[in-house]
């Protein structure tokens, strides 16, 4: 018994020590007065660049953007950004950021629910503003994200969140913007037992038959949901069908995980059948169906560029070229990374496409304006334009290059964000120990 008590007490002390060692990162206070950033190279986000420009914002909104001398504003804080670069805050769609803290610890993973149909699940309320991962991502200029549920056929709903706030209500930027599904894929069985069948047993279903059954089940579900959404009164409320109503009235988009050209074609036809606004997520073979995507007005969110192609016969540089191929095909495209902590590489994933067809400003647009358009928030963010939210950051160098990105100031709705993080604190700790000079 004494051992148990001592162990428990030791655990409490360890937990307290860890808590005390955590960085003191406090959510930002609302903007107190006008701010004017001067002398910078300003990347608007829509392809335009202003040299020796200024950005002014007050009460969380951009009030002026231009070239040359900034207009005088009474009581304004002047931020001298001479020689620096100003960008719209990068936007990270389709991520588990804020939903997962430590992959190997199940209790810290809240990105999926049991079961195949979870339309009523909302990632919004699971979003953890106290995640120690968020500051490491935010320090690379990513200021908005779309925490997304995973798993099953219908994973649930996502929202756009600000990467700063006391709680999920405080951090919500746009609530319940979309529903997420995974499109069924016909795959042959793999492994030693993949094709085994007992003598005299009934013929096993082929992969295509299994996939078609799953598609039929999806069709049945969406048919029920559409009918449910038409009738305003119900004897018994169905949470799952009720959560899907926004798909049919245009307030939510359907995000479909699909990589193959065949699956993309099926998903687009499915969305047309129900009059749903669809977004393809993944889209590894989207370059093969650009005409269909363009004509159907279906955008694509690509998943990372720093990877290898799926097929041996594909060009080894295909993932780097995909953004340019969609650009040439007239398809609206955005970009995300993988998982949660790796999203800090989002600007470098975008930069990988530069040199394989995209210009630098097109790559910037891919993770600012394009992502904003796809998520339906482009009226308020995604570019540095008068009237939009002051979501922006200042970097010492090119934000798409990991060797030069160095975020000095960041603002979300005009609030000055704390850019400290575990990474920075550990770097300073050991650089001080060994006497290594640091700018931090």
C-alpha cells in the first residue's frame, strides 16, 4: 500500500514538473489600436506583389494596402518591415491538428469515432486549443486550419478554426462547413490468404462487387438524408440524417477522399445526382480528369507534394507537378499536408511545386486564396485586401523556403500572436548550454 501511495505521489510530482516546464503561451488579446506595417514586400495572395508596400489594420480588419508611404493613422503602432516579406496567413485544410496530441497515446487521439456512419460527429467540439503542437505549426505562418474527422465511410463534419484561442468556441472561424466521406475503392485481396477459398464454397465477391455494394449503401443513405431534409417536421429526430441537411441546401460541402481517376469520376457523378457541392481530397490521378473537374466546378485538395508516386510507371516527379497540371487544366486546387504535426511543412510542400511548373505567387495562392475559396471563407480571408480579416504574418525571408522562412510577427484578426513554441524553447535551452549564438 505504501508503495502505491509513494508511486502515486511520485507520479503527481512528475506531472507537476512537466506542467511547470510547459511553455507559457497565452492566447492573444483583441487588437487594441491601429497597426501599420511599412516598407515590406507584400504578397497579396492573388498573384500580385507590392514592393516597398504597407498594410494597415484596425479592429481586426485590413483598412489599407498599398505602395510607398503609408497613410497616417492617429495612435497607430508602426511595424518597420523594411526588407521583410508579408504574406496572408497560410490555411491548412484536411488535418487532424488539434484533434491528436500524441499518436502513440490513444487517450490523446480524438480524430475518429467507432462505426462507419458518423455524420453527426463534429470535429469542432473536439478541437484542443491547448495542444502543444499548434504553436509549432503556427510559427511557420499557418494561422487557420480545418480539423477533420477520420475513419469509416462517413467520418463527420469539419469546421475552420483559428490557431489561437482559449477554447473551441473562441477559436471557431466558420462552423460545420462540410461533411467528409471516403469513396469505396475496388482493391484485390493482398497477402498469403488473400485469394484462398475452401473447396465447394460459394464464389467470393470480387473487389468491384464489394465496392459497388458500398456505393449502393452510400446512395441509399444520401437518398434518405435528402428526403429527411425536405420534411421540416419529424416524429422521431434522426441525428445522422439531420446533420446531412446542409449538403442539400448548400450550406455544407461534401469532401470526398478519392485518389483514382475512376473513383473521382464516380464521386463527381454522385454529387451531381444529389445536387451537392463536392471537393475531391487526395486526387492523385486528378490530372487525368481535369476536363470533368473543371466543367463540374469541383475543386481538388492535394495531399503533400514531398512524396513518391503510387505507381511504378508514373513519373517520379509527378507529385511535384500535380499542382501545375491542375493549374493548366483550369481546376481550382489547394494543398494540405499529412496528419497534424507535419502540417508545419505546408509552406515547403507548396514551395516544392515551384520549379515544376508553378510560379512562386501561384504556390502562395495555393495555400492562401485557393484554400480559402475551397473552404468558403475567401470573402473574409485568403488575401491581403481592404475589408478582410487581418490574418497575416511577417517573415524575414521567402516563406516557401525552409532555409529562409523566419516568422517575426503574426496576426489573427489583428491580434498579435505569441510565436513561442516547444521547438524554440528547446533550441534556446541547448544553444545556451553549448554557447551557440542564436537570433531567437
